[in-house]
């Protein structure tokens, strides 16, 4: 059911490196530019694309991703357009997994069944929905699994051993370990603690473990790649979008390149760590 | 087939998943989930512990000044020429509103849980002031998130919070009002998970907050029942209260939900008017969605993006409502109406002049509907209005508006 995802993790394992997961927001800074960014990500070294579905009230996100979402909403991005973006991307790339990440309300309002069907046919591989813990699994997680989409769950430093099985229960594709207690793009994680947490999670699941939140530079990426199966970078990519914009907040000829260059550097950071076979 | 089955009791919710019918729940990030479960356990323990109740009762009496009077508003009644109007004087509580009832409960609970840092969101500043006050009383660190727009329009309360030793953080994100203050408080909580207790000010948020805040506010309705029995020897005929998130209303309503002869009215803020789209009436003008940890009625666009609410009253300026209200609305037990900015301003002035009580702009919305309903009702009809807060905080803002009108 998550064939593109498992194939990609297998490939990275064969290449004895961690996977690079890149987060950008659909529609940031505008729909056309964000489509160009997403299309350029695989060649720049992204193994998996996490595509943010903008929401007015992203309560787990820091200032960088909040601002990115607001830019996207201001430019007219909607859930329907985000699914269209995935469809268009799929015309040129049939192998790079795409995970949609966001909050529940826009999906709920679109209609869960309709959303899942459209996501599946558009070429989405999985979902991360921040405000749906296992306690609310029947809302979206169970229908998503039934529809053949991966439901990637966040595990956090507050998820203790007693709770982990509950969190991992319906998780599929991979596990996303949030390296800090906090919002996206905040504090830099304690790399030692992250390694311990990843091995703790691995005792409970055979799924690959990705690590994100607060990972900003190629050096951070390399440090995380030592311990994790995948490294997630988000805030610094949407910051690269922001700093490339003109005074009116519009895309410039340098916008796509700014993201691509950073992804290249991050991919090198990740690939610099040779993992055990 | 009926969509909403009539329950045996309207007072038995929520279920073990924190649901009132379709509404409520625990829609929070995983980082917060263990904290929310901890809180649920700690609250259940406290509720079962007679010493917790005794400690609360003692502080409610000696520190808050309860019971608050149930006052027969003789001149307002004469002015309306119909129903006999009683005001539940929550504005006489220490800190000037009903908010302190809930904050006291949560702060005592935070102490039991060994938490040392308290965070809160505030709109009008009444919940922020109550939180800052009890944190001062118990020597706890206090951080209050307040939308930058609200910091501007409710300056007296910002000054009070500072004097009480709280840190007030003006929130610049989004619409810079109450909903954004809530987002920012949640972001703080997700970051400071070990020492911090999030003291939510209304009957909203993830379970167990809607239930717990309701329980702490029920003292309002329980006192009304006793006081009216003493004064009139019977139950009220109608209850009426304003609603932002809905905690003062729930506190008054809940003890009477299973008395079918008591009519109950909740008044939302209609801002410039429902038809203008610039309002804060989630039940009248919104639909079910998920935000801030619960499913409830919300103001939003067709893409599920949350709309900004509009109200003259910072305390009602929120695009959602407590989930139990959403359920009572659909079950038809409570009738939800609304009042505009203009109507609230008129009622604000009327009560000030007739009764010598300057109400907060929030309960002025309830008074606006009282003035309209009371004349149509018989003289033996007993109507209870929750006067949830006093208007001192609103005096500069109202003075400015009236000044502009005159010029």
C-alpha cells in the first residue's frame, strides 16, 4: 500500500545512507512557483517530499512555517489546488513519495472520504495530520489506511514506552520522531538524546524512523543521519523561500534556486554519513 | 429517523472520549496528548478528594467573596414592564468577573500536580487578570498570551496583569486576537511540557477542559437555584447569558439543563450584524469543524480556513464556542440568539443609568436580548441574567466610541 515509500527506503538502505525528507508548503509563495519548487526537489536530492497543506491556525508550527502557510493562503492556495499540484508533479515523477502534512479541519470540511479518494488518485502516498492523536484514529487514520494511504504518526519526547505501542499501532510508512518538545523550527535538538530515542522507538517497530523539528543545517542533517533512517528539513527551506522574495513578497527568479541549493547542501550532509548495511 | 436522539439527561456528558455527541474530543498534537491524559487523571483524583473541594470552598468564600448576590433589578424590571429580572452578580467577584471561579480550581489542581509555571490565553483580559491574581496569591510564575489587538483595546487589564507580576505576551500572529492567543499558548505548552500548566479560560479545548471548566463554573447556577428558592420559593422561568467560549453561560445553565420548564438562552456576539459576515456568532453563522483541540461550531470559509471573528467585545471575539454548547444547540435544549455591537452598547448604557451597575460589554449582549424579551413576558416570569463581569475595563473604549458618535 505504501509501495513508493518502502521502495524509496529500500533504495536508501542499499545506498547505505539516510533518506532526506524535505518539507515545503503548497502554494508558497504562489501556486506556480511552488509547483516548480516541488518538481525540482528530487533532482536536488530530496528522497521524500512532505507537502504542507496551509492552515490559518497551525498550532504546532513555529514562525517560519506559520508565515509560509499564510503566504500560501494569501496567494489563494486551497486543499483542492494542493491536490492538483500533486497530480501535476506525478506526471513527471512516478517514484518520489509525497506525504501531505497539515491539520485536520480543511480535510474534515472537504469531506474525509472524498479527500482520501482524491488524494489517492492524485498520487499522494501518505498523510501526517498533526492534530489527530491515536485517540481520534477513527476520524481519518483508519479510513486512510483502508484507502491505501500511509498514516505517518509523530512520536515525541513525551511519548513514553507505555504509550509508544498505542502511537505506533496504526502508524504506517515510517515513524516521524519529533526531536524536541516544541514547535517546528525552534530549538536545536540534543543529538545524543535523539539517538537514544530512535533506538528506543526501533525496539517497538520495524518501520523506518525519520527525525525532524529543529534540524536546520547540513551539519545538523549529518548528525541526525547517524541515528535515523531519514532526516526531515522544513523550516529552513521555507525560510529560503522567504528570503528570496522581493519587497512585495513575490517570487523572484532566484526563488526556486534558493531552495534547490539548500536541498543540495543538505543532501550532501545526509549522504556524508555512511550507514551500516 | 431523528438525527439527534434525546438523551435521558442533558447533564451526563461528556463520554470517556470527551465527546458531547459529535462534539468535543482530543484533537491535539502527540506532544500534548500525554499531558492531557495526565490532567484528566489528576482532575478525576481531585474531584474524588473531599479535601480538594473543601480547599476550593474556603477560597471561594474568603478570597473570591462567594456567594455572589442574586439581585432583583427593580428599575430595569419596571423599565421593561414585564418579567421580573434578577441579576446574578458575578461582576462582584474578586477580579471582577466569573473567570476567577474556574481559575481557582485549575490553580489548586496545578499545585496538586506540582506545576510551577502557569500559562493562559486571554481575550478581554478578565481570564488573564484572574490567572495573574491567583498566581500572585500562590507564588506561581504566570505568562499570559493576549492578541496584540486586544492588548490595545483592553489596556486597563494589561496594566493590572503587570501589577500582579504576570508577563503579558502580545501575540502578533494571525488576526492578533483571542484565537491566536490560544494558538500561542498551545505552542508554549508544547515547548514547556514538564513544569507548565495550561489554564484555559473557557469551556473549550481538548477534553477534559470543557468538562472541568464547566464543573468549576457550575457554582453560579447552583447558587442561583438556592438563592431564588429563598427569594421566590421556586425555579426560574428563564436563564440568559452571553457566550464567547461559553463558560459563564455553561456555569449558569448546566445545573438547570434537566429542568424542562426552565427556558435557556445563550447570546452570541453579532458584531456588525450576522448578514454582514462580521460577527462572532459561531452557532448562528458557523458550522462544525475542528480547532483548538475540539470539534465544535466554527466560523470558517469553504476551504476550512478559520475566519476572523468580529465583536466590540474582546471577550466574545472568538470564532468558536465550547463543544457542549454545540451539542445543546443541536439537541435543542438551549436557544442561541445574538446581539449586535450597537445593541450591546445601548444595553451597557441603560444598565449603568437604571441600576448603577456598569456591566462589561460581554454581558451587555445578554442584557440587549433581555430588554427585548422581558416586556413580552408576564410579571410573574422569573428571568435570571448572568452579569458575568463589570465594565471598568471597557470604560475607555466605550467613552471613545460615544465621543466619536457625538462628533
